[in-house]
């Protein structure tokens, strides 16, 4: 408790040091306004209020500034200040924007909104082209909350989700921030370099927030949100939407803004509902407050997603540009409800970047060195949106929890409980963990491995696995695996094993060495399920499974040689022996049928064998090519992204050596 209190005091104290102009933005009733845009009139500095209406504008140089306070639905307010002694506290009250329809007339029974939308659609591509290339600074924050989470789901313990749940099983389960620099060029060139990344409760973690995934342009015909959601100013928008002009007002530049209600024609379509604000004469987007549903994006657990985008005028390219975005969502699945918000703030736009043919490549995301190691002082200095009290407490609490849970004492205590052997382990298998050393030992359940076939009779397969994970992020590993099998009817014990090693998470080199003896299906595609064969054999006297014995040894190695090209080579030797039936045991004896032999070519000749004993040498070579493959470079590895515009090609050459003897 003391650590939590001291951490909270420290964060608040640091906030005062770096927050040069601070305050709260309220409405006329005294309610705080979240995500109000605050920026200097020159556009050099900017921020937004947090969910509590608090803002921090980081101005450190003395001088005279004109601050602009802008929020959809409220009158834009400008405040001129002489900044000499910092910090400065400046609280603002915004008045509701009064819209007017006095000068609006309905022509031919059609709402005026339709003419406005037609003009916006007509200039949609021209306005979109003004955003065809740019660079910018990007900040994002993501937060997920869960309410009344159950202790178990389908019999599995949920736990406290990293310390995020309180006594009511509610709380923040994910909180992260990202500072990055982005570059974009139409149609789909994108590059992001993350300067700083922070995840609550994981000082080695990397934020899931991505500028590319957060970028939504309503100037495009559709927005990719799991499925293609149609923009209210898409080329074919009139097929999906109804429009109503609810009023007009004037922004601080004197431009008239049209507030238009957007309503879907059919609720089942992939559409939005809400408001879009269009600038008169320029026919550009001034802001959006649009909602879509989980049904529309084809993710039923999502209840709704609310997009809010705020824009300001840019003299550089005669366009209202997006400066902030918030995406609120709510969900419900397995009785668990929750909500969250992803916030994005854009600044320092450059619409005339000096791009060349080498400016973009297949790498779309990279991290600066030590991006996930920035301390609280750094974040307080650069964070454009101040943390709420809830978020500060979450950082402090989870950092304390992580410090405790990363100790050997804690990990050993958890392992000692989970490693206890119970009767259910006979049916579900047993696992022993040493979390401190990143070691896992497991045995598959013997009972679950019991099967029946006419070659081995009743038999059981038991798998034994030992895994050691290596590296700071435990992405690499080496593993020993063995499978033991014994058949009661053929009285044959068979064992085989495998060694695997993944060397790194960049080119992902992979080595496999294996060998032993096993009973395999004659058809190497394994079309017959052992479980299905159990039922058909002992209950219906239909023994579909046909087996042979394989003694083998092999070595395989593969890795990504260059981006998009992965090579895999395998060399092996096998000795193959035919097998015959050793039992005719049945539970239900059918008079009109009998078992077939283990030779699929002569099902009625029980003494026949499908082939003579032989040995062979095999060489396999596989080249997997992903054309146009893009990738993200994390400090802990390379993560590939398939390009849907190009096909994947697999080349293989399988060679069999001559039989060594018969």
C-alpha cells in the first residue's frame, strides 16, 4: 500500500513539473468534457483532454500564445495568454454550439442534407488526394475494462488477469501507450517507427497500438474494420444511408459547418449511424460522431463501436485535417461485459515529404532502441493526453504486482500449487513447471491414449515432453519429445523421439532431429481417425485402419533466407515392414461381416502382406515464397504479414533413394 501511495504521489508531482499549462475543460453545467482539442493557433503545440476533462499543454518557452479549444457540439473558444511563469492553470468553460435552420429551405421535398452529401461525394477524391502523402507524429493510448468477470470459464480459472481485477472482478485488463513517427503514401505505403512503448504491468511488453490500424479515413469508400464498412460519403452511399440536416453553425474561421444526421436504410448492412459534419463550399469533413455495431463488422461479441474524429484547418494544403480520434467500444461474451477506448493524437504534419523510391519497403513497423524501457519521467514529458486517476492507479498497482510476481519466491510458490498431482491428471495429463527457469515437463494422459486396432489390439500411446524456453522474451526454445506405444495383441513396444530447436525469432531457423520406431498408416495422408476406427472396429466389426511399422532417423532444417522466402530441407532414412492382424476381438459380433486383412490390396487374404520389407533414403526440399510480404520488426522478433494482393507459391522436390535391400 505504501509503495502504491508513493508511486501515485510521484506521478502527480512529475505531472506538475512538465505540465506547463494545465486545466480542466467543462461545459456550462460544470460537467467535464473529455477529448477536447487544445492547440496553439499556429498549430505548433497541441493536446486533448482526458476522460476527466483534464489537459496538459507542454509549452516551456515564455511568450504570448493564443490557445484554441475545439470540441464537436460546442463553440470553439480562443484564449490569449502571456506565458511567463510556469506552470499556468487555465480552466475553460465551453458553451454548447447552437445550430440554426433559419436559412435552410427544403426543395422538391428533399432534405438539404442530400445536396450537401452530393457535393461532398463529388469532391471526395480531390480532398482525399490532398492526403496522398504525409509524415506526422503519432500518439495512441489503448484501454480495456472488464466488468463482473467470472472466476471460471468452461471450467478453467480466469485468474485476476495480471492484477487488473478488483474484489468485484472488474477493472482495467489492458492499458498501453505508444509514441511513434509515421509516414504514408497512397495507395498503401505505410511506415511507422515506434519511439516509445509502454504496457501497464509489463516492463518488457510492447504496445499493441498501431498507427496503421488506427488510421481511418472517411474519404475512402469503405473503412476496414474486420469487414468493409461503407463511409457516409462513399461513391455509392445513397444506396445505404438517409440524411437529415439538423442545423448549421460557424467555426472560428467563419466557415459554415453543416451538422448532418446519418441513418442506415437497413440495419443489417455494413454501415454507420450518427453525425457527420461537412464544411460548406469546401465540402470537407469537419468532424464525425459515427457508430457501427458488432453485427455490421461481423464480430457478434462487440456491441457497438463509436468513432469520434476532430479536424482543424491546414493552410498548407487547404484542407481540414484530422488531429485526434477516439474509438469507444463495448463487448459481451461468455457473460463477461466490458468496454474500452483507443485514443489517437496526430501532430507535426508534413504534407510535402521528400519521399523517394527507398522511403518505403516491406518493413511497415520498427522500434527504436530501448523503446520499451522509457521511464515515467520521459512519458510525463512527451505524453500529449494526461493520464486519468484510474490509469495512474493502474500503472502503479500493476508495476508493484509485476515486481512481486517476477521474483523467484513468488514463481516457486505458484508452481508448488499447480505442480501437485491429482486424480484428474490421469485423464487430462500432468504438467510440471519451473517458471523461474522457463522449463516445462509434461506427460500425456495414458487413458486418453488408449485405442484399438486389429494389428496391435488394445494399445496405448503416451507422449513425454520437455521444453526449455530461452531469451529475454522466451520466444526461442528447445524441446525433447518422446512417444511410447505398446500393443497387447502384437506384444510389441515401440518408441520414437524428436529434438527441436528454434534459434531466434527473426529468420526463425528451426532444427529437428528424430528417430525411432512407430506404427504408421499405409496411406501417409492418414485419412482414418484412430478415434473413428475405435468405434467402427469394436462396435461394427469394420477395421478401416491399415498399418505398417517404420524404423526411421531424420534431420530437418528450415529458415527464412530473405524476406518472403523460406527454405526447408529434410533428409531421412526409413526401414519399412509390413504388419498383419493379431486379433479378431469384437464387442458386438455381426453375423454378416468379418474383419478384413491388413493388406488393403487383398482384404480377404489374411496371410498376405502389402509389400516386402525394404529400406529407403529420402530427401525433401521445400521453398515457400510469399510475394510482396510485409513485416513488422519488433525487438523480440520479426512478424510477417501476408499481402492479399499477391499469391503464395510453394515449390517442392521430393526424392526417394533406391531401396537398399529387400
